[in-house]
C-alpha cells in the first residue's frame, strides 16, 4: 500500500535571496524515478520538510512544463522556515506531494486571466507567468496585480523586466520608500474604471484580510462569483484530507483546495 | 454456543494473543488488556474508553530517520479486541473508511481479531443507535459476532480470519456474513441527512455552546470516532536520529488552526478564533464533513461525550436543536 506519509528526498541546487526575509530554493529529486514522476498543476502545493524539524505547505512557483527541477520560495516566519534558511546548496530536504487542486486550465482556457497576489500570495503566481512566457499557458491575456509592503519585501524583482515584455504586472506598495514612482497603498488601488472583466477569470492569493476587498472590486466590475477563484492557506499536517487541521466547512484545503471557486466558499463561515 | 463454551473460547484466545476486553477497574467499565478471562464483562454497558487507542494509538511512529535515511515503521502485534457493542463496531467500520488508505491503521486492523456482541446500550441517546437485527451485520466490520439469545449465543463469522479462529478452536456451528460495506441498501441514514441539511440554520446554538464549553477536549478523547492528529519530529539522542510521530490532538486546542504570521496581542493568526467557532468545527466534522465524505455520520450515538463533559453539554440536545432549525 502506498504510504502517503513517506517523503521523497530532494537536493538543493540553487539558493537565491529574494527579499529581506525570503529565499528561492531550486530543488531536484535525488531519485531518478521521483524526477520522472513529478508533475503538477498551477496552484498545487508541496509539503517541504527538514528531517528533525517537520514539514509545512509551500506553493510551487516554477514552470509546470519544465520539470527537471522545481522551485519553492520560503519566507522566514517560524522554526522550520528559519532552519530552511540556514541550508546550503547540496543540502537535502524532504518533499511530499504535489497535493490538492490547483487552478484547472479548463477554467481559463481562451479567456483573460487576472492574478491578484498579496504578500507571500504572489509566490503562487510565478508558475503561471513562467508558463505564459514560454507560450504554454492557454489564456488570451495574462494580467498580474501585486500588493506588497515595500520595495525590500518584493518577490522576484529582477524578473519583472522580462515578465513585462509579455504581461502587464501592476504593483502597489503599502509603505514604499520616497523614491517609489508607482501606485501606493493596498492592492485594490490597482483597479480602475476602464477595466473590463467580462471575459476574465481571477485568482486571488494573499492574506485573509485581502480577499473581501478584492472580491468587492471584481464584482463592481461585473465579475460573477463563479469566475472568481481563491487559494487559501491553512495549518496542515497530512496533506491528504485526514488530519482535519485545514478543514473549512465541508471542505479540506489540502484535498479540495487550496484553489477554490468563490461560489463554493462564499457562504461558509470562517472561510476567509 | 453456550456460556461455558464462550468462556473456553476466551481462554483459548488469551493463551495465544494479546486480548483486549471490557473489564471493571475501580468501578468503571474500561477496555483493557485481560489476562484472566473471568474478569471480562459481556454487558450492554459501554466502556468509558473505547477500543480507539488500540487501533488509532494516541501516539505512533510513522518512520524512523537517520539523517536522510527514512525507515517506515508499520507493525502491529497479533491481538484480539473482544466484546465490542454495535456502536463501537460502527466506529471501527467508520474508521476503516477514514483510514482506508492508511497503511498503519490497515496493518493494525489486519492483525486484530474484532469480536462483537449484540447487547445494545440501555441508555437511549436517540441518534444513530439501533437494536440488533441480523441484517445490520453485513454492514459492520467484525471477525466474529455473538448474538445473545437467553443464556446462549448465536455465532457469526464476518471474515476469513474469524472463520479460521473458530475452526481452529473447534466450533463449527457458525454462520458466515459477508461484509458488503458500511452503507445499507436503502441508502445513508435519514437522520444524518436531515442534520446535514439543517446544520447551518441555528447560528445561536454555537454562540450558546461557545459560552459554556471550557475546551477541555475530554469529549474528543472518549469519542470512538474522533481522530484528529498532529505530525511532529521527535529527535533521538544520537546526532541526526529520530522519529516522525503522529499523535492525537483536539480541535479545541487554540493552536489547532494557527498559522505563521505577525502576532496580534501575542497571539498567532488562527482561523478558529473563539470557542464558538471551535465547538462548531467539532460538530461540523461529525455531521457535515463525514456525511459528505463517507455518507456516514461521524457519530455512533454512544453518548460518551455527554457523559464526560464537565459542563453538561449534551450531544442529543444539540442535535435536536440543529434539527429544529433557525431560532426565531
């Protein structure tokens, strides 16, 4: 019987500092067969761990088509992530997954896709962008909104110029330096009256406080609940819908999510 | 089978296996390991602690590690769990669905001979409890079942293991019942569906329970179907050595839904932020998620949670309030 609790071992190939307290890890499975088996859908997550320090859930932020290595961005927020930050190239981590439901390409095929990320939620968006730049994302148009605290905490900033050749990336900084020329304040400041979302699917990933405000703005511009998708964060242990930590009403974030259609969640208490 | 033969059968089992059975300790009926078959009580009374910790241990090792070498630890002793009432057999049947893909639970169940009986608890909890009839047997996970008829027992086998044990003991006069799955032909329990349908109507109930519940978590410990767990690493003494463990938790603990993030009033962010939301979560698991996932209620009506609750929260009363629906 397959044992869902046994992790695979992956080696760190590259570590890149991303912001003041975040690093991007490029990983490769040690076993050839694990490398060959690996595939995922945008929005799915992995349980990455360090032997002796447990595991936590991380969204995969690399391409779904270029799969020899994969990437996870880790912000230092607790014991495990602090330990992960001390690792060096060639150190080993444990990986389980991918788990859950990502955003099914059928949902946005041939439509415009608007990705709205807040804080760490922006990490998830990078895998969509990677495939879009390689002409592997079946969308009509890709737009990315990003709400972040300040310049120092921006993820992936040396990639923006490459992204902006094909996508529109709009950034709002809540507490920018005086030098900041762009939009100030929260991510909803990126909405304006000329936007038409009639043929658009939106995916929102961010801190709990962000969702309601963003959903309100989207609905003001004609988007219906069934075109709005959210990806949620919860405490997780098993990853396979058993341990109960990530349950929301009738759903499990690890198994039924982390990407949910807003239509599914809007009446469930404590969902966001 | 006569009472005398049953005692001989128990003696036969204790000679070769670890046997767990209901016995009285300090006046309280509990399921413990028995060495003297005469101490076993076959009664309609439900043991306060169920079989749960025998099949779903309070703490177990998932694997041992030495640096990045991982060795899973899937093992179970050969054991007998004797004298289970129908609600507890239902709980095993339920857990078998929950842990259908769990190699640790399945190994333990495979190595355990489950022996039930037909005496039904006399306390009337109204929900999900039913009297013994022969046609419920095919929906229960067991190896051997004793239907009490006066001073004698009608014997059923529910698995090949059960048949083998009875044959080896030398008892032939049993009837075999093939397990066909937990759901009856007529479909899921009507009462469960009704509770599921009306679950979110009475919002006041959770506020009231939130004011009363002291979050001791006793209900989750005695509940035969509560199985929430944490997973954590427990380092050993040698460098790089240790165990990854799985252990019971309860959804009443405030860290149950905690996530990383900026602390507010020295509290980490959490999604179940007050007692009302946590007690609703407990009921939601049993009466929303379990029905949706398995078409089974996460409650077998044993009433243990009511019995141990220090503030008198009564599951029967609360289910009745859910069924009444919205409070005007």
